C-alpha cells in the first residue's frame, strides 16, 4: 500500500474516532442535563401541587363568599319586609287603642249594668269577646313578627362576622398563592437553563409522552367498571362543547419539535377559570405528570378518553363519575407553562384523534 493511502486511512480513522468521541460526549452531556432536569421536575411538581392545594382552598373560599353575599341579600330583604309588617301592626294596634278610648269601652262592667235587655246584653258580650280575640290575635302576630325580625337581625350579624373571617382567609390564601407562584418561577428558570439544547428538549418531550402513556395504561389496568354504562363519543362528533372558554389553537398534527407532533389542542384562558367535562364519564386519572402538569383523564366508554392538562387545580378524584358540563378542574399553567391555558386531547383506543372535529364549531 502506498504511503499516501496509509496516511489517508489513518486520518479518516482518527476523524471517525473524533466524531464518535464528540457524539459520546454530547450524549453524556444530554443525559446529565436530563438527570438534573429530572431532579428539578420534582421540585416543580412539589411547587405546583402546593399551588393546586391553595388554589382549591381559594376557590372554595370564593364560593363561600358568594354564598354569604347571597344569604345576606336575602336576609336584608326579609328584614325590610318584616320591618314594614311590624310598622303596620303597630299602626293597627294604635288605631284600635284610640277607637276603644273614643268609644269609652274602658269601663266594660258599667256598660253591662246599664243594659236591661237580655238580647242586647248577649250581643254586647259577643261583640266584646270578638274584639278581644281580634286584639289578642293582632298582639300575638305583632309579638311573632318582632321575634322573627330579631332572629333575622341576629342571623345577619352572624353572616357579617362570617364574611369578615372569609375575607381574611381569602387574603391569606391569595398571598400564599403568590409566594408559591414565585417559587415555581425560580424552579422553571433553573429547568430552562439545564435543558438548553434542542436534542435534550426533544428527548424530554419523548420522556413526557411515554410517561403519559404509561400513566394511562396503569390507570386502565387498575380501573374497575362501575354500574354506570358509558357509551363513548362516536355519535357525538361535532357536538361536544368546548372544555373551557378561550381561544382555541388547533395544534393537532403539527410539528412540535424534531419529529414530535402535537397530539392535542390548546385553549388560552384565565387562571382559575372552570374546566368542564365534554361528556359524561368517569375519572380515570387525576395527578401531576411531567410536561403536562396537573392532568385529569376521563373515560367515556367504548375506548374513548378525554385528557385535560396544565390545570391549576383538580377538583375530581379517580373513580368519580362526572356529567357533561360539570367542572372538573381549574385552568392554570402547570407542567412548566409560561401562561395559563388548557391542553386538551381526545383518544380512541389509545390513539390521539383531532379534538377539534368532536367540538362544536
């Protein structure tokens, strides 16, 4: 072999070994990034679960506040109506007392002795008995109205005290939520700094997808069919209501990164807005998942499932039966999202289908 050929082969071998060494180094770097990101994901999970718990408490407090305001409005209306009735009863009793005084019937015995006719006597006695019973009835009604008014006033004062307590709880929960969200932002920034290459980002997405599939498979294996018969979604294509308010972005089938494509659609929304079941179903999965955040998966029967991700809080538990339109979660940005939105999928026998074709136009 000529010397120049031997040198060329040696150079190619050296270049190949150099490329292989670079690939190994890059793979090791990616694995290190993913391992660091995995540890940070646990911190993110903890932060977002804390946010979820606080958000659920805040949601409950806000509902109690709304109920308290409604009850106070009803009590104030009752108070006004009762006050009018009490004033009317006062006027009626005062009028009767004035009439009795003007008629001079304060000396009832004297009037009886002056009556010689037995018929007139009997008629007068009956008349005064009737008046006495009527006055007693009015006095009893007046007493009952005053007691009812006092009870309403006491209830109103109690509700006002409850309102102060609820408003204080709401303020504390809002402050706690704000602190938890700030901690979450710090963790997110750390994750982004670790996953800084496209290769690592693609592998991260693949890991997230595999984790979702495994979670669904495990949930199906553990699920026990209840007495409710679920008929699927096949006959409802194009008839389902949107799972939440907000602009829909149909990402299904589009390239997400590398060879990975979107399996669902996104709804932009406001934090804390209700997420509703698109149809009757049973909660198959309700937990936090990497990349998807707080996720609820509903089983609709006949192999159909709907998935709701990136939630701020989950309001239903595994095994719960839900009806179409029932609130099952609150819109959020869990799973590392930078803005609040709902990630929505529909799957049939495990295969993602375009959700926009099932929703009303």
